[in-house]
C-alpha cells in the first residue's frame, strides 16, 4: 500500500493548494465548474479526491463536470460575534449535488430564516485572491451555473 501525504504550507496561506491531487477541483472553480471524480469502471461519482472508487475499488477515474444544481441536505446558521466572513456568509450548508456527492459550502442570497432542508440550490463562484470558491444560492429557475 502506498500512502501519499499532502503537505500544506500554512505560513503563506496556501490552504487552497493543499494537494496536487486536488488541482483539478481548484482549476474547475476558477473556470466556474464543479469537477468530480467519476469511476471509469462502475460510473459512480465522488467528491473529494480518492485513490480508489469506494464502490468497486478501481483506481481508474475520469473528471465529471457537475451540473451545479443540488439541494440543501443540512445546514447551520452561525451566530457569533461580528466577524467579516461570518457576516458575509452566515449559512453553512451541506449540499447534495444532483450527481450524488455532497459538499460543504456557504449559502448566499437568502435570508437565513428562509433556508429549508431540500431547498433547491445552484452553484455560484466568488473570486478569492488567486482562486475561486464555490458557494450556492437558491435556485429560482431550471438553469444551472
């Protein structure tokens, strides 16, 4: 068994370049896409990167671009003293993408009291220094990203 360790240089705030194995994710965000791993053997889709498919064990995978559509699987509303990032994005969501995988992000463009489990959402992207971050907003039309 080969174990690959990712090393993060936190001294220069390189949190978004944690692993070369995740470069395709960050490249996708910069291109306004959510890129998942799709198993080349059984077709199951996963997020975050994994060396082997959790369904069939295959090491072969292909990139799959997600639609950007999903629904709120779970959420929390942060209630903390004033902090800039908390004030901008007080709702943290676990979004279940239409393709199946779930990812943690922020929900924007909605009053926190209006958030509901099952709420349809769509991906949107914010530029943050040298990269982009995926966030979600309520989906009001059938359109995706």
